[in-house]
């Protein structure tokens, strides 16, 4: 699944267009490297989103095309 779509489905970023713009601006890192919106997300990837004062760092647990609001929190785990 594309990175921008994963960020939207997992509810880490509210809209896919915002996720796409964040990727283009270099604010989304995958495994420590800036990633494009078209990056293919895999289970085990570590995503870091640098928007606002504190970066959000999560590990991908599940890649699912469709997720309800309740299931979205199960798609990743926070990494410190």
C-alpha cells in the first residue's frame, strides 16, 4: 500500500492530500530516510512524522486497504 494511503487509513494524518504534501516536503521518514508518497509500506517499517513540535514515531503492524476508526489504532504501535 502507498505511504500516503497508509497514513490516511491508519488515521495518523487526517487527509491523503495532506499526507502526500508531507511526504513531498520530507516530513515523513521511513526507517530513518525521507520517503515519497508512493513508497510501498511493509509490516515492520518504522515511520516518523515530523509535523508540529513533537515527531510521531510508529512501527507498522498491519497493512490493510480498509480500516474502521476502531481498527485504525491496531495498524501501528508507538515507538519511543
